[in-house]
C-alpha cells in the first residue's frame, strides 16, 4: 500500500521534533522548560528520557508548560530550591543570523521565559527555518510586558504608533504574571541591544521580548534537516573579549560601538584609560614612548581580566601597534581575541580629518604607521578590511566569530 502523502504542517512538526530531540541530548541535570509548540516537543522528548532513566528536575516557564510536564511525570522544582539552572530549552519567534539574538513572547510568557533564561548557564533554542532572519523585527513585532495600571501612559512612552494591546477573546490578554502585552512594530532593528535597554528604562515596562546574547546553541529545523548554530558568545568555549586594534583613524571606536549595540556586550574605549600625562603629551603632538604606554597597557589588561573574572564577553579598543604591547594585554589570556582593522592610509587620513576634539592629532599618523607591527599568524588575529561601512565590518566580525554550523541530523523520514 502506498504511504499517505505528508502535509507541509506534518513535515514541519517532524523537523521541529527532530530539532527538539537534538537539544534534549544536552540535558544533564536541571532544565528550564520553555513555552510554545516547539518547546512542547522538547518536553515530550524529556519525558521519554526520564522514563529511560535520566534524572533531572525542571522549572517551567508557563502554567501551560507546567501542566504538560506534570502530565508527563517530569519532576518539577522552583527557584526556592534551585537558584541556577544548567540548561533551558525553549523556542523563539525570530532568531537573528550571526548574533543569535531573539524575539520571544508571542505566546505571552516572556517575563517568566526571561527570568528562567537569565538564571540558566546555557539556553538552547529550537526553531524551524522560517524563524531565521537577517535583522530582528523583519516579520515579528516585539512583545513588551507591562503592568496593567497606567498601560496607556506606558504605551505612549514607547513612542511606537503601531504598539497595540494584545487581546484574547475580545479582552486584554493577561499573562501568567497578571500583566498585559503590548506588541510593538519597530521595523527591522539595527541595534537590538540599545533598543532593549531603551524599552526597559520606561516606567511601567516589566520586560521586553528582545533576548540579547542569551541563546547558545540554536537548533534549526528546515528542509535540509537539523543544524546547530553556535553563538559568538561561545567562541572557543568561553565568552570572548575582543581587542580591536589598529592605527588611529581605522574606525576602532565606531566599529566597537556597532558590535556592542548588536551583541549587547560591554564596550570600553581604550583611549579613555590613558593617564592624563599621555593625553597631554599627545595633545602637543609628541609621540608616546614605550615607557609612556606601559601604565596604559596595564589598565587595558586589567579591564580584560575583569571581564574574564566575571565570565562575561566584552569589546575594548586599543591601538596595540607592537607585538610587545599585545603580549601585555593578550598574553596567555585565551578569552582575549585580537581583531586587526586593516585600512589604507588615505582612508585613515580622511577619518582623522573629520574627527574633532580628539587628543590624537593628524600629525601623529606617520608615527603610528612607523610603529605598527601587523599581527603574525601565530597571534591568530581576525584580520578585517575596515574600509566598508562600520555596520558591515561589524557584521563580518560577528560572522567570523561565531554562528558556526553543524549538521546534526538529515531530513527526518516520514511515517505512514
């Protein structure tokens, strides 16, 4: 007998189920249980693994997920017993290629989802291929959870004409936490970290549906099968601290700000760490000596070590023109990754001529070029052409850093 033809919906569910199965293989102990249709497949797979002998406890992100987990006899716990979670498995409404930033909350559980994600060492996201976008906001509004009191004032403060109150059966939708949801269409979002920060500063806002620098890994199910995407944050197994180097005028600060706005990583302007004596010297057009640079480089190294101690990523600018300087700030720090911005002299001169109020005068450009020792292969730099627009350069750095792709499983076979 000829097998029944599978529908597109059945195909999609089969792929989602395969992606959820791949994510569940990461579970070792306590696990956050996400919300939505894709996360429901993960709960099914977790229930089966529990029956097979894997011992773990779960923290659900919604009342609906809690009911599903209880019905499947998955043991549940709470934050009163577990302050930290090893892994959370959840879905997403949009995933930005490269950064793996997310929009979540169309199901209405965004506050609990973000609390659980923030308490998790790792957040594995399971989506179908239609959720991948080049920029967040391409197809999906940003849900914003707000308190009911003063909702109209909060809505106006968001300054989004298209922000609308989510409804259910003709009444305002009420979240599991008793709040309301405003769905806000910001269009394609160029700087999601900055937008998230702006939204969360508004009085009356509880949380935004922008999940910045939290997902790793993302399992994507599409017609080709299941792929695993790893984030830039997981670079070489630990959050990286990027050291953007190059001569003055190569665009270090502008590109670093772009990276910070896209990734949500802390940014430090290395020039701000110069002692006052160095700044005064450069103001007068006198090149710095190695003795002058010593205390500055130590401050740069201390900032990097501070991020390492917190196990947090970061971006710092530093001309780092000589290898001896780079040995001080990078040395044997495996988390520090050198990003060399290579750019032609004419473009540097153009950048410097358009810069006002900076203590590095154009007259010192030649001394910078004379001092520069380009990184050698043994330093394992990311060498980037800094000639294109800063946003494009930042995109290339993000691409090189992370979002490596691994095929986890081929196309699932259809059942009769």
